[in-house]
């Protein structure tokens, strides 16, 4: 039994009216509608953030979709869950304001948060980065990388934060390492009051063992020009940290060798409105947002070059 509202004398569907009540000009009709499935042609309209078939087939094997152990089987459409997460990353909306044609926002957030805590986002980013490099006829692990940080404001959501006096920003820093293509190797988010030459050790320590073994050289800007840091990189990574400094005669903006690659990566990430500030309460969720944005960027390139 369904309720149909109409301002006209014509019913919404051609069925026999079981009962009609009139409240002023508004007619409330109880209509007996036979049970039927919605045809595939009536599925929701697509969003620009949705995965196409090629992108879904590339990311599907990387997701923990096979549930083991006790509990109810997963009945939710996981492709739609991933689409909802990418929609939120791209548009910057709150979880509870996800469009209603996605799965329930609580279910979407549950999977997003679970993948932040169990390292799924990090593993997917690493796997896709390796695939993207191999598609370019490069080794899966890079021999060189670029490091940099970005200070970003936080919101009233709370969580760890600090004050970056150099940038006059109260919030957090995003420390990233990228390869020479610009793909994200690793990210660490920490309070903004931690100096760059100290915070970079967190992100370099987080690199996978395979990446550390292959890495031979890193480029960075002048803030990292500390002898203790240069020695630390040599002792812990067996790599060389080269400082790319501006020319003393430079006036205004100038593209600096190697450093422009990491700046372009920050620009790629900046296309996702969820990263305009750090809206997350926890560091894990903050890093998960960056991984997800990196994954979406690489998926587009991988599918386009198939």
C-alpha cells in the first residue's frame, strides 16, 4: 500500500483507487501498487566523482571485500560506498549530507574509517603508485623523491594542532614524499608547530621497506638544510638529501628544479575541496583523506592510459 499526493484529478499510475480523502485542494490517494523491481534503466544519475568500469575493476582487487569470521554478510554495494567516499572527498560535504541516492552515510563512514585504521588506504595508494610507474615503463620503486610540507588550518573539530609561526597558521602540517612523476609515496600529518626538519623524519620513517631499499636521493628546499638532518638521511636511508635553494639574484616567482614536482602534487590534492582545510578530528582520518585523493588522481590516469 503506497500513499500518492496529487493536486490533479489524475492518479500517478493507472491503478484502481482504493480510497480517496480530500483535505482542501490536496487529494491523498491510497493506491494498491503491485510489487515490482526497479529496472536498471532507473538507476541514479552519475556524479563526476563516480568510478567508471575500468577504474572500478582496477581498485576492486585492492579492497577487503571478502569478509571472514562471524557476523552478518556484507549486503551493501561496495562500489557505491567507494563512490560516496570519493564524492565527499571531491565536494567537501559533511558525511551526513551525502546525497540520499548513496548508501546510508553511517555505513559509508564506517568503511572509510575502518580503512583508515587498518591501513587499506595506504596499501591501495602504494599498489596504484607501483602500477602507474610500471605503466610508464619505470621500476615500481623509485630511486629518487622530493619532500615538502604544507601548513593547513584546522576547524573546531578538534584533535592535534599547533601554530606555525613562519606561515602564521594554526593547525596541522601535511608532510609528503613524492616520486619524480609526482605520485604520492607517503604522507604524515602532524601539528603545525613541529619544524619541517623534524617532521620530515616521521614521513621518511613511514616509507615501506621496498621503497627505502631503492631510494638513493631526495630533494628538498632550504628549510631542510640542517647538517643533522643530512647525516640522519644518510645513516637511516643510505641516501643523499640535496637542497634546492633559490638563486641570490632571483626576484619574484621562479620555477625551481625538482621542487616544482612536489608543488604540483599539492596542486593536484588541492582540487579536492575536502582538503581546503583539515576538517578531520583524528590524524588517521586526515591522512586517509589525502590517500583517497591521491588514489582518485592515479585511478584517472591509469584508466585513461589503458
